[in-house]
C-alpha cells in the first residue's frame, strides 16, 4: 500500500485496561523526532464503545515527518481500524 517500513524504539507510556494504550517512539534523538501513538476507549453503553486512535509528533523534524506520513498513515489507520472493528464484532 505504498507504506514505508521504519525501525524505531518504542516505550509504552500509559496502559489502563479497557481505557487507554499509549506509546512513544523516537528516531535517534527525541529532540529531532518522536511520536506518541494512542488508543483511547470510551464506554458508550453496554456492549458499545468508541475507539479514538491517533498520534502526535514532536521535535525539530516533526513538521516534515508529519507531511511525509500523513497519507500513508491515514490509509494504514483506516485499514487497521476496520480490521479491529471486524475482529471485535466477530467476538460478540
């Protein structure tokens, strides 16, 4: 799908069962570029919830990286979210 494979170090910065997962990734030095990726789950009703999935970039290179990754990440996030939705709904 035109995505670029990149290796980076990741540290889980927050995990709350059934509520939140966040991790921070960085390339070489955080001052150059780092990114927080997150999944937030909001309970809406019994057997119904909302997933908020996103990322934030930091560092000197973040404006450039944000532009480079905008379209590939959007397509990958949509595909992942659809697959996750199908998986969760198949379990209910």
